[in-house]
C-alpha cells in the first residue's frame, strides 16, 4: 500500500477511474462479507478497513457517474469486475504478488478527489 501511495501515480482516464471504483467496491464487498481473514483485516491500516473502503467506493461511484454516462459506465464496470474479483480471490488464497498488487492499486486509487 505504501509503495502505491508514494508512487505519484493517479488515475488519468475514465477507464482508470472505472477500475478504481471496481477495486474499491470489490474490496469493500470482500471485507464486508468476511471473505478477508480477520487476522489480515486486523493488521491492515485504516485506509484499507471497511469504513475507508465504503467511503472510497461511494466517492468513486459518484465521480464516475458525473464523468460518464450511466450505461457506458455500467458496461465498463461489468467488464472490469471479473478480473478484479479474480485478483482479490487469488491474493487472499496465497498469491502474495497479486495481494501486493491489489494493495498497491488501492493506494493509487485512494483519493477520488484528485483532479486529472
């Protein structure tokens, strides 16, 4: 997470913003539905806890709705969800590289209020 937060990278396109929404909403779902082991959740920084995931997914959703049309954005979300869901599942079942990449991506997407 720290590496992504310090990278200076921010989403620059509507597609990247869509991915940010999907990552945060899928992470929120995983935590909220107890798919993330409790010991892992307990060791995460506050930026990755359920309250933060809820806030960030809601804010990305609002930004996405404001930036693009509803149906077009919804189609992009549907296209991204399977890939992100697989990455989260693989990361939580032992693929540490995918888990690191997930946390790095969440960090890059941590601030929906940063202008392009």
